């Protein structure tokens, strides 16, 4: 149903159809047009070769730097469109080449073999599909939120840019012009994406930076139709590097401002890790060397594959609630990168000190290979360590089959005992004492720190402010968990509205709340309100933790002097017969606890579940 609704949205349907058509047309066209990879420069009325790409046909045909191009397709180079505008000879079928001091020779550019070119273009084709599929699947699973929309359009734009890259290098079907325009939007879309992940935070400086980068597409179009069109590639590379550094800096600043234990800090650290993995190899090995020396260190087809980590990481952060320790991953990654850079510098220096080579390009290759080797080694080491730990954990479970059952029975006894105690009153008392005591002291402490540190800018004051804010945040959170103030002050319906809103903000789940035959101001007995609220809270938490459903429905109504509460999800569900088994084994204690809590006040809980079709919980609680 979600996919059907998505395809009915004209905006997304047109975008996806445009990508598929572009992908088929341009990649099919590249299979029949060879990439020559020759750059020219006019010197003394002669067009000389100034750059030869080792991946192109020109290099394989023996064309070298310094050769003179006399004719292109039997035309003077000045008359050939690609030479005239871009100083390249893409699209040529025949070249007349002269080595200085020798007679000219005719070189025929052979057509490429379809299968061979298919393997050559496979990395770009798969990478573009990877970006598009990642954005599309995330949009299907988490529909119509600003974060998902930003991720989809960023992934879609990068996928289109990758498709046009091969056509751009061959000057096919306006590929160079369209590719430049599409690439010019990537820095803007990257900043727009970072601005809303994991939550929207557009500072004044960020807004001005965003507007500055928004001018890049306009400048690109102006350059395309000017005599400076040849500088577009370098201009766009610089813009991409600056926007990437801006995005990384923005995330680093955000981490420093977030509370240490907040989920947003963990999400931001995970996103930052994905950006570093995705962008640094491309910047270090391709973009920066191209700007500084004119040639990348490694084939761009290798370094650009890392960019796929960006949408994958963002998609994972958005879809998954429980994330790995992002800060720990970021710390380990920083160590790996530092070790790789140091090793590369040492190896390159040893080569020069021992006169092994005087070729700077070879030294750069050694540096990059050392960096890549250490990163691969580190990744494999982490992966193997994880597998060994997993296998070790499984073996321990096999060797102690009764340990889990004993622990589950102990936990079940504790919960069963707690269910028959009046713990809510104790929670209320503790929450009141926390609010009237420690929380008030924390607020006063925060006020005094800000007053004393007013006008002072030093590390100690900032650290004290951060600690005071964190203390107040944790105390408010504890008070809310123990006894929601909205429930005591305003009643069941406002408390449930606040609960649903908070869960949607924290977990990006769509919750539909329906209230029938009850006014917002209507109050019930304290025990009934507490029981109903805890039931809804536990039910929605189960949806988030276990069902993996992206949509939940809550309905509260009154019928025949009973409060009827329905919670429905559309997730993976389960077999109804497992409920009694869970009670015995101490599993899924939340459902067992809900049934006993509702039964304690004379109510009834019905559970209707089916694998793959979600769960419906219906609680009937007498009002009297």
C-alpha cells in the first residue's frame, strides 16, 4: 500500500522514471563509444597533447604527452567541436599525429567491444543504482518526512550525476553540459541533507553558507556558455571539497553541543563516520590530487565507490532506532586513518631517502596504496573480530542451555511480585520529591552558573553550563518517566497526545491517534488513567522495538460504560499461541504484564496477531 501511494505521487514517480530512462539511455550509449582520454593545449598554432589518461584509448594507441594533433576526423583541430570548446578529442574516429621532428602518422580509434566495455562501466552503473535504490527504499519505508525527502533527492541527484559521468567524459548526448549542471547541485543538496539529519538545525552561519553554495548552479551555467568552460571541472571539484568540509565541520560542532547521552549525539556521530568513510578516499585520492597535480592518484572508479557509504549510513540511521556506539566507531576510524597516513608518509620518505625513485607520481601511488592497505586490513580485522565474538557468544549459550531459563524465571518472579504492589504511588512520590528537591536545586545551580559566567568565555564556564544542562535534562526525564505531569494535571487524553508526539519525534514512526466519545477534559479515576496510560505506552514501545512497523494506530473510546483502547500495527506480527509460552519462559514480559495489570482492575485484554500482518491489542476497562 505504501509503495502504491508513493508511485501515485507524481513528483516521485516522474523522478524515478527519469532516472531509469537516463540510466538505460546513457549507459547503453557508452557501450558503443570509446573513451579516448586526451587533453590538448594550443601552442604556437599547434595543438599539443598535455595530458593522457592511462585508462583511455589514447594511451593504449601509443599517444604520448607532447605529441602534436594535426587532424581530427580529417578536420583541423580548430574545427572539431570537442577541441574547440573543451580542448579534448572525444568522439574522434581518426587522428593524424606527429611526434616533433618526425613524420605524421594516421591512427584509427577502434570501436570498443560490448562485453569488455560492460565490465569497464560496471562500477559506475552499480554505484548509480546503489544510490537510487537506497534513497527509494528509505522513502518507501519512512514516507513523507523532511529527512527522508532530503535523503531521497540527494541520492537521486548523485545517481543521475554518476550516470552522466561516463557520458560526460565521452561528450555524448549533451552529457558534458547536463553533467556539469547536475554536479553543481550536489554541494547544495549535501548541505541541505546535513541540515535535517538527525534533526533540523539551521544556524545563521549555516543559512548564509547554504545561500552561497546555492549560487554554484547559476555560475556553472554561466561558465558553460563562456570561454572559460574549460575551468568547470576544477571549479566543481573545489565546490564539492569545500561543501564536504563544511558538512563535516557542521556535524562536529553539532556533536560538541549535544548532550552526551542523547540519541541525537549517537546518530550524529554515526552520520559523521559515514561521511568520513564516503568522502575522504575520494577527496584524498582523486579530487585533491586532480586539482593540485592534474592527475588522480588512483582510478576514480575505485575511490568513488566509497561515496555509497553516505546514503547507506543515513538510511540506516533513519530506519533503525538502536544504533551502534557512533562515537566509538568514529574514534576507531580516526585511529585507522591516522595510522594509514603516517605509514604512507614513512614509506614515501624512505623511497626518496634511499634513491629508489625520483618520480613523485610513484611516491603518491605508494602513499595511497599504504593508506588503502591499512584501511582494508583494519576493516577486515574488525569484521573477523566481530565474527569470532559472535561465534564465541553462541558457543557459550550452547554450553549453558539452562542459564537463560533460570534468569528468565527469576525475572518473571520479580515482575509478577511488582505487578501486585502499588508501585505507581511510589513512583508518584519519588517523581514529586525529584521535582521539588534535586530539580529545583539543579535549576538554581544553572541560573547561578550562567550569572557568574556572564561575559566570560573560558572552557571551565562552558563545561559547567553543559553539566548543569545535562543534570536538569536527566532529572526532567526521570520525573516524566516516573509520573508524566500531563497525566496528573490534564488527564488521560492530553497525556496520550503528548506521548504519541514524543514517540514520533524520537523514533520517526507515524502514529494515528483517534479519540471517540471522549472530551479532552474528561477525567477518570487515578488507577484507571495510570493503567490505560501505561498500557498505551508499553504497546507503542513494543511496536517500535519488535514489530518494525512504520505506522501505528491508537484509538480510545467509551462503549457501554467501558473504556476501549485499541493499538494496531502493521509489522511482522507473531503467532497467538506463543503468548502462553512466553509467560512460562519469561519472554515478552511487556505483553504478560499488560494482561495482568488490566485484569487487576477488572478489565480484559484481547490480542489478535498473525505473522506478517501485524498485531491488534484491544483493552476493555470498566469505568466504575
